[in-house]
C-alpha cells in the first residue's frame, strides 16, 4: 500500500513517516504543488494532507486532485472548528484528524480508509447531480437516459463543476484547471465552452444550470 504524506513541517512529516513506514510504502511531500505533481504521476492508496501548505493549499490540492484520483484524503490540521471540517468533507476529504494527534488514531483511521478500498470495493466513479449522470469508466454523460455529446474540454468542465454543485468558481480557476495554462483575463475561450454546455444542458431539459455570478465567475446550480 502506497501512502502520500503532505506536510510542510519537517518534524511532523518525519513523525508520520516513522509511524507509517513499518506498515506501508511512504512518499513525502512538503508543499501543495509538489503533492499535486506526485498525484498526477503516481498512484496512492491514501493521502495524509495538511491544510496550511506553501504553493497550493490543502483545500486546493483536494479540489484539483479529485479530477485525477478517487484515493481517500485524510486531513491532519490544527484547524478544529466544525464548519471548516464540514467544508473540507464536502470538498472531497474523507476524514479529518485534529493536531495534536494520537499516533494510534492516525494508524486506525488510515487502516479504515484502506479497508474501504479493498479490491472488491474499488469501483469506477459515478457522479449524479439531479438528472445528469457522469460515468467515469466510460467517460460518458447522460441526462435521464439520453447521452450528452460533449467535447473533451466540455466534459472536463462539466465533471469539475459537478463535483462541487452550487460552488462558485472564478474564471481563473476554471481556465487554469481545464486548460492548464495561466489565465490573463481573456475569457473568450471559457465563455464559448460555457455557452455550448448551457445549450446542451437546456436542449436535454437538464435539471442543472451553469449560472454566471457577476464579478466572480460561474457555478453549477441545482
């Protein structure tokens, strides 16, 4: 089993390494940017993730990594308020451990997540938002029983937004995530794809819509 530890505090990173390495293969990362690069190139059975990281924050890592992997993410953070934990779980985290942590709790929670990912449990992802469904295995979208014909970028846009319905995404976030390039304020490319997606959804009587949030960006409304 391969575990990724993402923690910028050297002492805590090493503590987690020493705790887990007798049982699992461990990879260590010290920034959000490094973590996302590793997730893009390698396969991990579980990710232990701090929130306050240089480069990308822990929340940003989860948001972007959820397009790449279904691996469980366990947040380890000193931020303990309930609203913060709920927001992260809704964003895609699977569990949350508060610092300072008990070593036994970390081991137990990792083991729980790994048991959930035993071979008989690992299935291709299916995302449903109202009457629109995305099937990861075939990379297909359906509105009720009718298939949606989308370009690759339209697919990537729609599944990215379906993972977080009612969440407002800035134009920069959407452009940089889908086109993997720096956003300089020219939103014509993004606007064209959003317009085509809106038409496809409307033509199929989808019970979701992509709404413009003026001055901010877009959200998938349900």
